[in-house]
C-alpha cells in the first residue's frame, strides 16, 4: 500500500524508484501506467490529468521485467505491432520501426524471431517497441533483472545513453542499489509504501536523510551518540557537532575511516582497533574492526592495507553525517 507519495518528474529525467521487495515500487509504476487505480490523489502530465484516462490514452509506455515479445512474430513485426493496432499508415509504420530499431542497434536482426536473439537483444527489441509509440514517459519495471551480471552492467550504460539520446523521461524500477546509483539523475527510495528520501545518487549516498537510507544505499556505520555542549560522544569516541544537546545518530561510511599512518590528522577522531574479519573485494577490502571499548566498525581499505591484526584508525568529524532514526513501519 502506498501512502502520501508525492513525486515530480522533470522532462528528460532518469528517475529510479528504488526499494526492497514489497515496498510498493511496481504498484507505483502500475498506477502511472493506468493498470491500477489510486484510492486518492491525482496524476498529471503537464496540464493533462492522467488518472481519469484509460491506459491506452496516456502517452506512457512500459517495458516489463519479462519482455513479453510475441514468439511467432519477427523483431520487426514485434516493434510494429502497436502501430498496426492503432491502424497507422503502412509507410509511417515502416519509417518509425526502422528508426526505432536503428536507435537500439537492432536493424540487422529485424527478420529474426525472438528465440534467435540473446536476452540483451530481446531487451533492446522491447525498448524499441515502447519507443516507436513516441511516449512522453517510459516506465521500466526491473528490465535488467533477467540478464547475467556482465551483460547487465553493459546494458546499464547503454540504457542510460539511449535515454539521453531520445530525451524523454524514464522511470526505472529496481531493488539493486548499484544499478540505481549508476543510471539515475535522481533516486526515490521507497520503504513500506512511503518515500524515505528523494535525491541525486551522490546526495543520497553522502548525505542520507535517515538511518534506513544510509544502510540501504551501500555500507555504513551507525554511531549512537550523546551530544552535550557541541560535542558528540559515542563510547570513547568524541567529535565536534552543531547539533543541539541530546541523543543523536550519525552515519559514517566505511571508506571515510582511514588506517592511520602516524601522527593524527588535524581534528581527526582516532581509535585503536582489532581486526576481526576480512572480506576481499578486488582492489579494496571490507574489514570489521573492534575498538578497545567494544565498538564495531566496518572499514573499507585498499587491498592489503590492513594486513595487521591491530590497527590505528581515524576519521574526520565532517564525515560523520547526522541521520534521523527510522521507526518501524507496517
């Protein structure tokens, strides 16, 4: 169930609806497309109210997770299907289908059946079929989830490039945070049917509004502190803050914690810790370190930088970002 969702999508924007399973992502997409009706609220595109119109009258097209291509039709016939249903002139159909296939680099595969092309190519055909109708808004419901990891990364770049080329707004649904960070102009993070935060990928990562946003987008350390007189204290750690006196919660990203190389940097918060776990990530390592007072921190370092069991760590107070508590939601 969606509650109090208010979103404004700019012309030509790539907006990603991000959230875990059951957060309401697909429901929101279906309401925009007209496949479901909201019990309250309004839906507008420019000066045109959409929620009072049937789906076929909205200049909105959807690319689904399963591409739903007709197996008995060729690539060209699949792309042309909607135009033929709309009884467009045959010369117009040929021109628009040819242009759509060229845009997604599938012209050479026009005579093939869907079973004869790869998953990535099928996705391009589904995109061409949606774009040939010249929508003002394209909805994409986890369209990359069926692809293998390497092809998925390739298609992320291609899809973003295609969106820039066609110049229309894309609303992309995913539960994959990395996918959202790579492709989006803005991310709308949904949690249990409510918007948790709407911001650019950079802002939502570096300045998460809530503890949930901080934990959902990447790794983070949540530090519960007591603020008194402009100083936040969390166990033996302390750093200056402009927050008022009282309890506070801070997000500290693993890459913002450094292995100290000697003298502590000016103003840096320093702690001694024991490494309890290593996770190898190629060029980097994610380690769990326990401070002398029992505080557990996740730290991202370059590979091999934390070879010792005992480490001196430090971080800048500016990297400890205040976040709101995230209450439980049903």
